[in-house]
C-alpha cells in the first residue's frame, strides 16, 4: 500500500536513503488523515524487514484514515536475508528467553509448591503447639482452681485452729486465775491453820497450866485437909 501524491517524501531512492540516514524519529512531524501525528514504526514482514514507516495512529480501529508512507527505501535481497536472519535470531532468542522464563516459572511454581507444603507443615505444627498450649493452659487452670480450693480449705482449717488456740488460751487464762485464787485461798488457809495451831498450842499450854494448878491445889488440899476420902472424891471429879 502506498501514500497519496501529497506525501512529504520524494520517491527517488537516493533522496529517501539520504533522509533515512539523517533522520531520527524526532524529525518526523507528519499528520495523518485523522489530523494526528503519524508515529514512526518498523516493519517486520519478510519482504520489508527493518524498513521504517509512517502510518495512521488509529490503524487498529475499524475506520482508520489509511495513511501509510515508507521512510526507508526498499531492502535488497541480501538485506532482506540478513534482516530476516536477524529477526529469526531475535525470535529464537526471544523463544529461548520465553522457554527459560517458562523453566523459571516452573521452578518458581515448584518452589511455591514446596513453600506451600512447608507452610502447611508449619501451620499444622503451629496448630499442634496451640492445641498443646491450650491443653496446658486448661491443666494449669484446673491445677490453679484445685490449689485455690486447697488454699481455701487450709485457710478454713487455720481459722478453726486459731479459734481453738484462742479457746485454749482463754481456758488457760481461766485456769491461771483459778490457780491464783487457789493459791490465795491456800495462803489464807495456811494462815488460818497456823493461827489454829497457835490457838491449839495455846489451849494446850492453858490445859497444862490448869492441870498444874489443879495438881497444886490438890496437893494443898491433901496437906490441909488430910483426908483420903475427900482427896479420892476430888481426884474422881477431875476430868
């Protein structure tokens, strides 16, 4: 397909080749029928491989303006072969890269599968650890509750023991008071006993003294009265 007669590039090959050597994409400012700047592209077909072209920017749309113009001259047979060879090498290289990329993807997929297996194993182990930890926590809670019950029982027994100790101390205090009272009474009793003993001793002394007086009086009576009968009566009258 060729452009209309309004194309800005002459058809002579020398002029076109000169333009091709001296031109860069920035030097092309051609508007297509859509009134848009025509982009510079490179052909990859077998007959025109490597040739630069200017075309409509909307060439992929349903209704493009069909603007088209070659920038470079036609390629010779040797150039076509060389260009096709380069294209083939590039395509082969691209294919090799795609194959290598496919191998890398396969390796990454295998690594991903391996990581998934590892993650599943780690998740399973983590679940087992969590279950074990949960079980340990339940056991610890049960032990804690049991220890709390034992502590409550010990506290209750301790309170009962303290009450018994207080009761024993109260009884000991009562017993001590009774002992002190008994000791006081004992002191009083000993004092009374001593006093009674002294009184008995005094009474004995009085009896002895009275007996002595009686004996003396009897003796005096015998001397003065001289009668045995009277003395016998007196003796019998003695207690």
